[in-house]
C-alpha cells in the first residue's frame, strides 16, 4: 500500500521541490521508499510513497516508466491477479520483466491493451495515475468499490491529485476554501460522500471510474468502466440456478478464490478477527488455505457492551490461529481523539474510527498486511436496519399517519437512558437474540420511523443524524448526495434498495475511508475479500431469501461458516465496533467538548448555528437524551477546523 500525488500545469520554477514536499506528507502510507518523476515540458510531476508488499527490491520503485518509456505510472494498491495477467501478456510475446511487482504488470497491460481494457481485466484495489508522454494525457482511476482514496481538482488553474488531502496543501496554488455544503453532508451522515470533499474545487473520484485530462486543452472526461448499477441489473437478469446447496457451494467457491488471491504477499500477513460472521469467515477460509496458523488480531474493551474480544478468542482457539488480543483502557482510546483530525484530513465522525485505529496499531507490530470482513453487510444483508425497517413498514403501513404519530409520541415519552436501565435489568432473563444493546435508543429510532410517511423517508432517516443540517450550517445548501441513490433502484424490493444505496455511498464514504486512514496511519495494508468484484457480482445474483431469513441477515454466509465453526460460537446479536462516546462526553471528554462547543466560539467561527447544538449538549449532559452521534459529528468538524485553520 502506498500514497500517490501529482500536479499538471503547475506554473512554478520549483516543481521538483514542491512535488517532494507533497509526497513527504504521505510518508505514513509509504515509509519504505519515495520517488518523484518530472515532465518539465508539460509542467507535470508524479510522486509516490511506497509501502513495499510485492517485490521488495528496487525493481518495484515508483513512479515507474514502461519499457518503451511512453507511459509513467504511480499507483497505490494491490493487483491480485497480476500473475495471471503476466502469463496472458507473455503468451502475446509482450514482456521484458525487470522484477515481479504488480506495478510492472499494470504498465505492460496499459501499453498492450489500453487503459480502459486493462482496468476491466484487473482484480484488485487501487488508485492509479498514468502519464502518456506521447499523447500528453493524464489518466486517474479508482477501484470498483472505492477501497483506495483519490482526490483531484483544479486550484488556481493548476490540476492536482493525491491519495489524501494533506498532500495537496504544500502546493502554493492550493486554496483551502471550506465547502459549507459538504459540512451538511458530514453532519447528516458522519462522512462526506463522493464526489464531494471539504474543500471547494476538490473532489473524490467515484469508484469504478477513470478520469482523462489533456495537458494541451485542460479538457476533463470521466468514464465508468464498472458500476454497481449494471452489476445489479445483470444479477437480476442472470440469477444463480439450482437449489440452495448448489448456491451455497458457488458462493463458498468464489469467496475462497478471493481470499486465496489476497493472501499473496512478500511480507507478514494476518487478519482482523472480531468473532462476528464476516471476520470469522475470512479467518476460517484463510486458515483452510494455510499449512501454518495464521495470525489474528482483536482488541477488547472493559465495557461489556462494547467488548467482542471474548468471542474472537473462542473462534481463534477453535480455528487454531496464532491469536493476539489487547484489552485497551478508556485512556488508550481517549489518546486517539487528538489524532483524528490529522488522520482523516476532512471531518469524519464514525466513532468506530477509534477502535479501528487501535486494532490497526496493534496489528502493525506483527504484520504488514491484514485481511478484514468489510463489505459483507452491504452485500449479504447484514445491517439490522434492512429487515427492521421493512418489517415495521409491512406491519404498520396500514395505520393512518396520525395514529402512527401518536404511537411515536408515546414510545418516546421515557428517555433512552431510562429505557436502557430498565431493559438492562430484565435482559439476562431474555433469549440471547433479544438482548439488544442500547434498547432505549433503538426504541426511540423505531418511534421516529413510525412518524414518517414513506419508505424513502425511512431510509434517509435511518442513515441520518442531523435531519436538517442546512439549518445548522450557516450559508449552506445540502447536496442530494445519498437520497437519490435509493430512488435509482425502484425496480428492487425495499431491502435490496437499501443495500444498493449503502454499497454505493456508505461503504466507500464511511467504512472504507475509516479503515484506509486508520490502517495507513500506522503503515498497515488492509484487504477486503468480500469486495473482490467477482464476489460482489455473485452476491447480486442471489435471491433476497438467501441473504435474509427470519429477521436474520447474512444467511448464506452463516451456512458456509458453520462448516468451519460451530453455530453456537457465532449466534448472538450484532454488536458493531464502536466506543462508549455517550459516557465519555459526560466524563473524560466533557472539558474538551465544552471548549469546542462554546457558544461564543461557534459564533466567532461563523460556520455553525450555536442554538440547536447547545440545546443538544445540555440535554446530553443531563441524561435527558443521548445525542452522542449528533454531538460527535459537530465535535469532529470543530476539531478538524481547529487543526486545519
């Protein structure tokens, strides 16, 4: 894993020095080597910071020129099928290999087959920059599901791009003008969805797309070489045929192939293991492919409601992995908070960013590559909201809206904290599947759904924190970045629509952003077998009944996992991977939060309306309501603003 930067039309006499400064900001992504390549006639510079994974020798150095010298590549990621592509290239008598890196394979493929054709052949995760010295065109590309980040845009007439925003700032043309509309998206969703960024004029390249920029005309064209939209259509028109046993076997086969391909590495490799369905299945398949115990890693919290370490340990013992666990204290977690604004570069407020960083930090001490279970929830119906919202609507839609409103008011009369306390006292006497964490908050969420008038409103509510963020952000107009994506798929059932919308926004904007920055912040590469596009395509050929059964998600993954791990080790309510932000804000983070939420400060900065924020802060401190998510969104913006102004 690495970091890339580039500028075109830089109009500066100090291009090489500026490119080196930009590249050096990404040292954490690539501590093993750095390189710069210049085309002074085009005012172009490419920079690369390398984390050596395949071919640890100088033969893997980037930016790398093709054998003909026509193409120059700076690339971040891993191409899992590059050995197969090499064989195909060799069969066509097109090879003159200097090493065994996937970078060299990419270059040869681009030269022989062309940019778009090669992208379609590739299996992997990547952010690619390619300069064509003959045609004077710059190409940028991003992998199909958005595992690797890529920012780009014009600033004062200069085109620039990078793996992270911090790498753009050393360039004197960079403006750092804050995009107020993007703040509304972060307050609603906890992240800023593609194509937006926190800075005006800077964008995230959409997953599955490439960009072509002419150095002579400055014309920019973006092209989709793969889309989930087309994948869904194809899956619906060409579903799996055969009985459930045949289908389970087919999904297991494609998952095994994905895991096997992602275990290729010239450095130590392991896996994140939480003890849940996704990570346990990835671990089980890895161990089935390995003759020695694979290394697995988990962290635990002393707070019982947030601790999965005991479940992970049981699974690790059963699979006989080389397991490492670390119980972290509140202080360990709190020490991460000051790092977040720098780590994420733009406001980002999924609170699981804290444990994700901690598990990455621990894992890096023993391995350089770790596989994860990310992507399974969006593909196989893992989030509770999928069947929760659908069941509620099926049972309540016949009631008049006024009756649902009244019922909503009754359910929200007790505060979430009171409901949590009362439920906790009876929880030990309930079946395991009914022992919900934060019952009071879930009941309030249910009440909110009852008050809505459509399924589309329901989905937007479930993925939102601040419901009218442009009332909070002064001088803003919220873009419809996520809302319309549900409506694109009206030919799908409601649950599948939600899964589709999550996969094209929440997955890349939140989950993959969180994992990439947390892991690369400690120079750890992460890989996600569920996001192999062949797995994605296979998942959308499944009927919904093989994903969700009897209010339980990921049915088909469970059937595969039961071949490796006893059912009783796995079956428990979904816990998630979070942190007790609610109690921290009333305790050890109270003083820090109070300073960032100070009314005079908010007025002076001029971005946020203090009144609704202060109201929620007071209610949270008094335990009248649990506003942890709303407040964390604001706090992460405020912390970012403090660090970046």
